[in-house]
C-alpha cells in the first residue's frame, strides 16, 4: 500500500518529505489501517545519505501524529458531552441508548473520575499500544480528560515513537523495514498488559456499582 509513497520519497525534495510525513502521520490516527510507521522508518534510512534533516523529520511526523490524535480526542469529547448532557431529554439515538445502557449517566460521572487517574498515562503510552491508538484517543475524549494535560502527553508519546522509528531506520540502513517490526514486537506485551488492566478495572467498576445498587 505504501510502495508508491516510498518510491515518491526517493525523488522528493526535503520540504515535500516533511509534508508527506505530517500527512501520513495525521491520517494514520484518523484512518488506522494506514501504515504510517513505514514511511517514517524509510525517511530515517534516507537521512543517512541525503539532505533530509532528522530534526525536521521528527517534528513533522510528531506534529502530524499529535494533530490526528487530538482531532479524534476532541471529536469524541464533544460527542460525549452531548450524549451525557443534562438537558439532552429522552435518549432516542441508537448510539446514546447503547452507551447509556453500558454506562448509565450516574455511573459515567464516577467512571470519569476513576479513569482520570490512569487516563493520562494511557495517552502517554498510546503510541506503544499495538492496534489501539485510535481507541485511546476516543476513550480519552469520552472520559472527558482535560485538553491541557492530554496535548503534551500525546505529543511526548508521538515524539518518542517517531524518534525510535527514525533512528531505527537510520541505523538499520538497507534493512530499514525491520525497524517498525522490532517496535511492534515490543508493543505486543505492553498492549496485552494494558488490555488486561482495562478489563479487570472495568469489571471491578461494574461489580462495585452493582453492589452499591443492591
């Protein structure tokens, strides 16, 4: 899927490379199937024999990733506010009915308070979670986390991930394609641990709310 982009990168000027990095990193967060890590690792390899700057490449990819994350976060945050607005009246929309059934309005207030303890940490490690980056941004929005704290956490997460990709491609040279593979390999256990933590935390939450209702 990314072969045309890779071929184009080999002949593009540095400014165009930076713009493509931003665009791909942005779209990867909005449209998850896009393999945004591939061109970042390839650009890391290109840095070793071209005039492309490591600093500008890192900044472009990081800003694109952060912008994509924040777009989904702000959208889901606004949606969450509307779905749980006090003056929303009767719940008729199927999404509202489903969400209210899973997390009643009274429970959502408590859940948001509990999630805020770990929510910012989840945003901080979201780039290292395999296949769940978009999920974190949406959940963080629904949990109504604060923008001034989410933005730097998302930026730092993207910065560290893209730094590893760029330097991975740089040091692996012609084997640059292995960079994202190595990072994905380390992401799997982190993702499993995070998923288990989330599962048990939600199960405990539902049990506590059930006992309180009895």
